[in-house]
C-alpha cells in the first residue's frame, strides 16, 4: 500500500510570507513513501532510509530525522519502547533542501503508522501528525510543507495573528516543471534575519517591494486557477526580480534562471531561502521540459529534476 507524502516548491512568497502576506506553493508529483511494521516483543526503532538524496543530506539531517520519527510515533500513540517499530522509507523524491523532503517523510510516516495500527485517519489528522514530526527538523514549522505534502495540489498560505490560514486547491491540468540545485546550502534563519535587518534599515523601500508583491501574488493565483501558463510564467519571472531586489538571489541562481529562460522556459525563478538552494522553471510540454533540463546541467546546476505540478 502506498503512503505518499509529496514534495513542494514555492511559487510566490519567499521571505515576504514572514510579513503576513500570502504565499502560493505547489506540490510536485514526486513523493516519499514509507512502510511501518510493528514487532511485538521487540523494542526500539529500526529500518532503512532508501530515499534518493543529494550527497551529505542524510548524514547532516540524521539527528533531526530520528527526532521527527519519534515525534510522529509519540503523537500517534505508537509505543516504540515496548514493541519494535521498523520504518522503511522509499519513493522518487530526492531529499534536498528546499523541496520539503522532511515534511514528505513525516507525512508518509504518519500514513504508514495509521495503516500498521489498523486506523483510518482523515487527511487533517495525517497533516497534524506530519506537522508534529516537522518540529524535529524546524522547531516551530510554518505548516506549509506538511500541508502541501499531505494534500498535493496548490496551497495558498498566509500567516495571521492566530493559526495560519491555508486554502488547498487542485490545478485544472497538470503542468511540467524542472527544478535544479545550485549545490549551495544557505541557512534559512540567517537569510531571514538579514532580510529583517534590511527592512528595518529602510522601511519605505521594503513597503514598496511588499506592495509590488501583493499585486503579483493576486495575479499569480488567478493565473494558477485558470491554468494560464504563459501568464503564470511571466509572473514567476517578475517574482524572481523582486527576490533579486530583496538581495536573496545570487549569481549561481541568476545564471540558472537565465539559462532556463534562454532554453525556452516560459518562466523561471529561485525557490525557497535563496543565496543558493533551488530554482524552478515552468516548462509546459515534455519537449520543453527535456530541453530546459539539459540546458540547466550545461549551465552548471549541481542536480536537475523533472517533475509535474498536479
């Protein structure tokens, strides 16, 4: 039985989302899967992590990953002290910073635990278990990644004074995308702190950027709902320009974005923390997707993946 948790890419809202404006996130069809076996008479957590991953990822995240597994099991009342719990991960989502790999893992684990316990949980309950697991990685997660991992489709997210607001929706038609890694890992907390200090140093400049962004994200949501890919591509390009103005892009990201557009992508931008990490390109049609993926490798991307928003 499949227990999928999907990866995600941020379309609109990097860094701006911290300041209570909406972000749009699309789940990708690449996923993490999980199987759980409960072993009476045993004790402790065992198993294998067979997910594809970029070099160093699993070693670097090992302690956080183990903590996340314990948090999900505890939340779901799955005792791992008086019985053995064997957790085996698989799937085709490559674990890399920026794709929501940790949330895909915690959500797929929650689904697998429910099956092993003989329980039928609602998607909301699975999402909550995934969120609890995310605390092992992020302390206080935003909730974006686990919600995208659980529901798939497109997610509109906005921070509010109380709990964050989520609207999940499905795309009219799937669309091909390519995403690529610069091979550089940036610290999200450091980049967020740097953006905050720039905002505090020049509130008028930042307010101008937020104003432009709010118009952009509203148009982006309309384009997504209509599956108007040319319009969406143009808006993704504009969002990358705002990220450059915010100083969260970098030479390596800009090089890949330019290469994708030159190869025929109808839109391309950085995605996630920035100053390294990932970029994405909107490439409707298999031929365009293949051509852009090849161009990104030639332009120096550390890794390139082809997937679909669905």
